[in-house]
C-alpha cells in the first residue's frame, strides 16, 4: 500500500493501476481505512489517469498522502472506529439531504476518538514522533 500510494501521488502509475494493486486481502485494518477515507478521494473512478498536470494533488493533499505513508510505515496500530458499509451509506444519504452538514457532524463525532488533523494517527504526539524518526532518507545529509 505504501509503494502504491507513493507511485500514485508521484504520478508514476494511473488510478486504475493503483486499484489493481491494492492488497484487498490485507489483515491490517489501516490499509483499507486509509484507502477508503483518504487515498480514494485523490482521484476519479470515471477515467484512467495519472495525478499530473491539472490532476496533480494540491499541497494539502500531498501532505495528507505523506502522513498516510508515514503512518503505514510506522509501528502504530490503527485505533479509529472502523468503516461499516451500511453506516457509510446512511452518512452519504444524510449528507446529501443536509447539503454537507452531516459530513461536518461526522468529523466532529470522529474527533471524540482522537485528533482528526493527524488522522490516521490518533494522537498528535504519535504523529510528531513519527516525523522525528522518518522512515525514508534517515541519515541523509
């Protein structure tokens, strides 16, 4: 998942190549949660494309992707509530009916479980520790 996400964000593979390589049988709950709540929002399913040119990720999306990769390379367990398809469908329907208000309410509810600004990390301290001990370029001058 780490390698796929890095390649997708860098524009080296297409969205279809990314999805074809997803480790759907993974027993790590973080893998599918990060895909569904994070990486999937970076691209469109309607056509095959790379995240380059006008489809290049914004700075904040690139920071989010880096945080997802950092989490996956860390030893931290995924501690957030897990997705459930029926709940996602209900939230989507309510979101449409409330013109997006439900999405803000959902993130407020999620915020009771941890610090949403550093998701998929639960605690800012865990995120900051992972930043202090990066998985890539360690020891590079």
